[in-house]
C-alpha cells in the first residue's frame, strides 16, 4: 500500500490528537487507584512480573496469570527507566495507548478507502475509534489490557480480508495475526477477547456465504491452524505457566467470583441498563446508571441535544445499508451484521435475549468467563459503528456538489463533532469518577516513595511486614486521606517487599489467619506476638494517613493498635511522614526457613488460632498442623506432634435452623397431571443416602400440599398422602439403622434430617384446615402421629444444643492422652462461679482456676482417641442491665426508647424476649437492634413489628447482625400519630432480657514443650529460588518449614511439598543432613522454557516473513 | 383537505379489503402461536423467550406481505428518530420497546441483505 500525501497529513492529525492525554495532568498529579493497577515503581513492578512467584501479595502468590502483561508493563518500565519521572512515564505511555487504536483503525479503513476510492472515510473512522464513550469509560482506569485488544481488532480484520482477497498468503497472514496478538494480547484475559471472537464468527459466516466448498473449509482450517501454532510458539513465555495454573485453579477462580449464582447475580446487575435501544445508541455503559455521581453520565442522559445526537448515531450507522451501493456494500453488510450480532451479546442478561445469554453461562463450558458482557463484547459494536458512520459521512460528502475545500471543511466539522461528543476526554474530568469524593488523579506524598525505596533495599527485601490498620473486612478497600482509593493495596504497586495485605487474592484460610492477628492486636490479646511470628510476620507498617472512617469502608483506626505496638518486644525503627514502621526487637532475618523436630497438632480451624495462641505455653516458633490441611497420603503427622490442641465444635449453639428452600422441592408434575405416569417411570428408582430418603419424604409431602392447594379430589389427594406415608416408613426404618453408629458426620446428617422433619411438621400443621374429607382427615392424623414419633426418635439420637444454657460439643481426640481443659466464659461475672459440665456421660462440677486473659482451667481429663461428647452448662447473661419491668411513653410526634449501649461480639446473634402490654394510645411499635441511637428517628424505622394490645403478650425474636463486632442498642419506637387527639402512647414491658446465642470458647490441650526449633540461614536467589545448607547434622528426620504459601509446585531438592503447616506454609519431612539444599518454585521452569521458545519463534517468524516476501 | 382524508380512508379500506385474507391468516397464526406456546410444558420456552409469539407474527407477516427491505429499513430509521422523544421525556418503557422493534427490523434488513454477498 503506497503512502500518499493525504495519508501522511491524516496520520499527522491522528498523532496530534494522540497528545490529548497531556491535557489530563496538572501539577505533580499521577493516575492511581481504583482498578487502574498503574505501578508506582514501574521498573521493579515489571521485573517482579517476570517471575511466577511474588512476595508482593500475602504470604507469596502464584502470579502466572500476570505474565502476559510483559509488553504493557515492559513499555512502562522502559519509559520510566529513561525519564525517572512517574508523571512523564504515564504521559508517554498514555499517548501511546491513546493513538494506537486510531493508527490501527486508520490502517484498516484506509485499505477499504483506497480499494473503493472513498475520499472521506479513513480519517473519521480512526477519530471515532479513538474518541468515543467506550474508551472514555476505559480511560478512567487507563485499561491498557482493553486498549491493546481494541487496537488489535482492526488489524485482525485487515489481515483476514487481505487473506480472503488473496492479497497475502495463508502462512504470512497467520504470522501477521499471531504477531499482532503477541504484542497486543489483552494480558491473556480470555473475556476481553469477546469483541475479537464476535468479529471472527462474523468473518467465518461471511466467508462461507458466497458458497460452501470443501476447499474453502480446508483453506480456513489451514489459516486457523497456522495462526494457532504461531501464536502458541510466540506466546510460549506466558502460555505454558498460564495453562498450568488455569488447569489447577479454574474452579477456585469461579468459586472466588461467588460461584455460578454469584456470577449470575453480577450479570443481572451489570446488564440492568443494557437495553437494545441503549446499545443501539452506543450507551448502556453500566457505570452511567449505577453511579449517581458519575462525572459526565448525567449530562448525556439528561441533555435533550445530546439525547437527540445519541438517537441519530444509529441512524447514521445503518443508513449506509440504504444508500451505499456497489462492491463496497459487502463491508456495509458485514459491519452491520457485526454490530447487531455483538449487541445481542453485549446486552448480557437484559431482555429480550437475556435468557439466551444465561443459558450460555450455565451450559457452555468456559462462557462463565464473560461475566461482564457489556465491556467484553461492545468493542465490536464501536468498531462497526466507527466504520458504518464513516460510510455515511463519505456518502454525504461525495454526494454534495460543493467545492473540495468545503467538503474538507465539512469533514473537519464532522471530526470535531466526534471529538466534542466525547468532550470529557479533553478535560480529564472523567478521572473524578465520584464527583467531589473520589478521583484517580492524585498527588502521592513523597514519604510514600521514601518508604518504597527503603523497603526495597536488600536489608528489608525479605522482612515480612503487616500493614496496619486493616482495610475494610467486607470490600478490602484501601483508602488514604490524600486521595488513593482502590481494592488493590498500595504497597503492591509500590514495592516488591513482602508486605502482607488482606486482599481478595488471599486464600480464605490465609485471610482468616491475618484477621486473627488484627483482632488480637486490636485487643492487645496476650499471645498475639507469638502468633504473628508463627506467620513469619516480623514487622508492622502503621499508616496514620489511612482513611479508616469512610462510610462505605469503615475499619479500625490506626490508634486502635497503639497499645499493641507499645509492647516491649517491638521498636519503632523508622518514620516516613505519616507512616511508622515497627519491628520485633529479636529480629532474626532468616525466619523464612526453619527446621523443627516436632509440631503442634491442631484440631480446629485457622480462625481458632486466636484462642490457641493465648494458651500460656503455646510456642509460636513451633510449627502447627491444622487437621484437614493438605498433606501427602500415608504421612503420619501425629508422630511429630509434641502437643495437641483441640477446639471442640459446638453443635447448633446459635439455635438457628438452616432455611430449606421448600419451593425447590415442589414437584413440577403431580399425580393430577396426565404426564405423571410417564414421569414416574422415568424417575430414578431409589434414594442413595439417608438424606435423600428424608428429602424424598419432603417432596412427597409438598406434592400432597400442591394437589390440596389445587383443590383436587380424594382420588388424587389420598394416594398422594399414602405415598408420603410410605416414604416416612422408609425413613423410619433407615434411621434406626443409621443411628447405630453415630459419628460427627452422621450427626450433621441427622441435624439436617431433624430440620427437614421440622419443616414437614410445619407444612402438616398449616394444611390441616384444608382437609375436609373425613377419610383423608383420619389418614392425615395417622401421618401426623407417625411424623411425631420419627421426630422424637431423631431428637433423642441427635447430639445438638437445644436450649440457651446447655451447650453441646463434639471433641475429636486424635490420640489417647490426658488433656488440660480451658474455658473462657462469655461473661466475666461468671469467672468466680463453679462450672458444670457432662463429659462422656460423667458429670463434673469444677471450681476453675484463672489462667490468663479470662481463660479458666478446669482440670486434666483423659480422652481416648475418637469422638467425645461434652455438655457445658453456661447460664445466659442478660446484657440489659436496667430495670426489667418498666413503662415507656411515646410522644405524639413519634419517639424511640433506647437501652444503654450493649457490648457486642463479631457475627453474634442476640435473642430478645419480654412481655408487653399497651396501656394507652392507638399506635403500633417497632422493635429493633441498632448500632446507632442518633440517626434513628420515628420515621425511618426498620425493624420487627410489635402488635401490642390490652393483654400481656410474649415477644421473642433473634437478631443476626454486627459483622464487625460493634456495640449496639436495643430500641422500641412508635411512629408519629395520625390522630391529632392522641396525646401519647404508653407501653408496659416486663422481663426484658437480651442475651447472646453463642458458642463459648473451650480448648483441650496437651503440651509437652519437648521441642526444638532452629532458623536456617539461606540465600534468596529470587522470589522463587532459595538456597541453604541443611541444619541437620545427625540425619534425623526433621520438619523443614518454608514460610511461603503452600503449593505443590514448591520443591525441596526436587521433592514436592509434604504438607501445610501454620495454616499457610509449605513443609517437608527432611533428613538431608548438612547437604546444600534448594527450594524452588518449579513453574518458573515453564516460564524459562517458554521464553526460549518465544525467542526462537520471533526469529523464525522474521526469517519466514522475509523468505515469503522474497518468494 | 376533506377530499384527501376521504380518499386516504378509502384507499386504506381498499387495501384492507384486498388483503383481508392475509390479515385473517396473520391473526389466526398469532392465535395459534400464542395458544401453542401456552400449552403445558411448552410454555416453559415462552417463559424464557417471551417475544417468541411476536417473532412468529413477524415471520408470517414477512411471508405474506413481502415488504421491501428498503421500506423496513426506512421504518427502522424513522423509529430511531422518533425514539428521541420518549428518551427526552424519560419514558423508558416506550424507548425500550421502540429499540426492540428497531432491532427486529434491522435484523430483517441485514438478513435480506446477506443474499447480496457473493
């Protein structure tokens, strides 16, 4: 393709427009925050991304998925390397990403323009492709991954059309396409390829439209095959480790996104405004409608002129179908088809095609990845529109019989209009994504960079540091008073030092371990230092500039940790402006690798470690194995246990029954249907487990309920009821066999069955009124009695807490030992009192001995290996300390009665009970539990309705609340009176009682302290490679602990890891003596091989292209 | 003016008389489609794709009246221009409805245009 003067001029215009990002920066502002992921230290960030293992996240993290960002972060690193200015780096890279889609689109559009002699086509296409609302929304977080594929799309189609028109050979086309996606790979994110896939499907359809032949199929397969081969070879540097990771972690990634249900919920949320009319008008961008403080959406949604323009956009886009004739029309039809086809997918779950999309998510393997359809598929819509609108512009300008200069002036006006329609791009206002509250343009304080420089120094690069305060538990938002706001921790963008941040990337177990440290530090609980050390935490970064009291992400104040940080074992070693760094005084820099001749065996969960760490002789240096954590088969870990900690499991202590979705068990077809016989024959013959038997009985009862509700006669209702009785008889028999061997697992099944039977009883009671036929009623009574007898049997067999005082536990003893028993009563007032309990049918009443931190020692008890039962008596304490009997008056304007502030615990349930009687007035009342007694008023009350009258009534209700463990108030409110005559309303309350439904802390343990641990000096070659000499001269079997996140890919001298210790770390049983040893993350080998393959493939591609050109 | 109105009404009447059999067929097809899609168990499909009866209507209409694709496209573009008003007045239901009609019309035009690809 020859380059004309016009081409050069138009390219210069595009390059000039490419400098638009320069308008966005003022002062020393840089773009940072939200999902931008723009690093503050681009070079270090890039170098870290060359390794599959990084210390930047949690206790180490496999970042195989980040490797494809090689070019995106490589460009940033190179620019920063030369300019040493973050703002300059961002300006230059932003110009690059801004102009790139324009250039690639110009290349494609200019080809069409030259082939069909379209004078005014290429420039508006390119400008529209650069300046539009899709990119505008992407620019607020500078989504370089999105931009890269967006820029690749025109090139892909250019190469495909050239290939179809036989302008380029199959092999050369394949190499060109592969090279395009080698550089512009969207960071390997499959969902971002949505627009590319739409274009490919459309191309294939149009390829076969003129005629279908075997030759054409082979031709296409040849192109696809060669492209895939070339792409695999060129992208080998990330593809091998990426596929390795995906093959191991796809399901966990889906689970992390909330499972299928979570994804469908999200899908509905983001598709709420993606209606066809919005998409046709190039609107429907989710943020426009979800964010009331969006910087420019309200203008576009409310301004009549802009609305009119938006409606005229599709008119301009589809007008070419009417007016453009000749050979170029095939492109008009192609892009119209592509636009319409992509809109169906971009609409996601929005009607009318939403069901189709949901079916794809549910049933098409891998499609679940496209969980944000608008952003994934709409690039193809904008791409098509850019070209279609340019067809219209070209048509009008060529049709007008006016001077050429005037035509160019009109073209200029059109192009200016396109730019002005995306006017926020000219001001940079789109970075202020919540107007007046949040912006991605921030001025980073210099002390942040000072900290980065210091923490990246060799002396600190291996010291694991915990950030304080923690981010909000629910959303993990990091926000600073100077403007940074993001779910991505700032330190991960700042430094490669091992800084622990609780983020969504942390596995649930590790998140729980870190939360324990925060909870313990906040309360300055004894043992917190020991516990922190067990996690390899050596240092703390207190950020006094953390915006901890934001409404959407409240968390602990930095001051909450002051008392813990004042500990004698800690020292403040450095201050960087608002950031203070505290280290343990007994700093051993080599805690990453340790050896131990023993471990603690924990029967419990990571969450229980906060209690276990408080036991006086808990040794933080000794590794602990949590039963159930990953371990290699046939490995007897108990042989290394010198101490055992058992946290008994309280069964049903909160007295809350799980909710059964009865609707899901109502059969679609009942015996009143003509299809019933067919369906019954197709039905699976028998239930597999006893749970199935129980749920079968529920299904039968719900079928009976359905036929009763449908008003069917006795010829249908009676057989239905008979079938239910049959299923009850089967259940009864099965239960007698099942209860002969009760284990913890069986008990859980029985609890579930108990709940099913409870629900069945409720259904039977509710339907009683509808049974009129005497024969049916008689049978109904028999069934009710049968159900009652089964229920009594299950109630007697199941081990569960059934009242507020007697808490029932299972104790799983891994070996026969004499265990010390500790208990921490919920109320300090109970500490002087005797403790009564029944352990394996033996009653005890013990005078406890105070140990530490409210823990009471109840003596030594021998427990054989196996399951034991404990019934602990703990009187419920009334949290409400005011008078229990009193009258409350409510004013005519409406008012509330508030209790004093009551102390709460995290995730607790409280039970409220009282008797009540209305003394005067007409109004009704609302009962509520609230965290705030200030913002509640009588008009915005949301709570439980209290219908009082002149006689005394009982009230009892449970409240689940308080995710963050704040204090709370009990309140009764009455709204304003509609009756002007009513002076006031009076309510009498008696026996007001508010108590917690909770699981008391109990611990059984045996600790011998016959252990020895040693840290092993090592050389950290890189984040994935450690070298050391074994500290095991006598060749005795020892546990080697490597305090990086557990993975099968960690190898000690080529031996894969043996088990997980400390809830996160990797461990081996080793008898390597003093030999030199290496711990290596083997996936890195795939990366090294991949880089070699890629290098060879690049050279091969160049040679091949040169050879093919010559030929 | 009066004459024009009378002439227009007469023309419309004539058109309806001439196409009465087609209109009856269309209405019959609509009822058959609605009835069929409301039958037990088949109605599950209709619950999922509520627009199906109208798709049937549209196909029957296309088969019976054979409108030109240029005409369909002009109607679609005119509807898009008309959609400015419900959008400005924030009558979202109406705007969405016109968007769905426009979409069906565009799909039809593109479908008819595919024959031109050689």
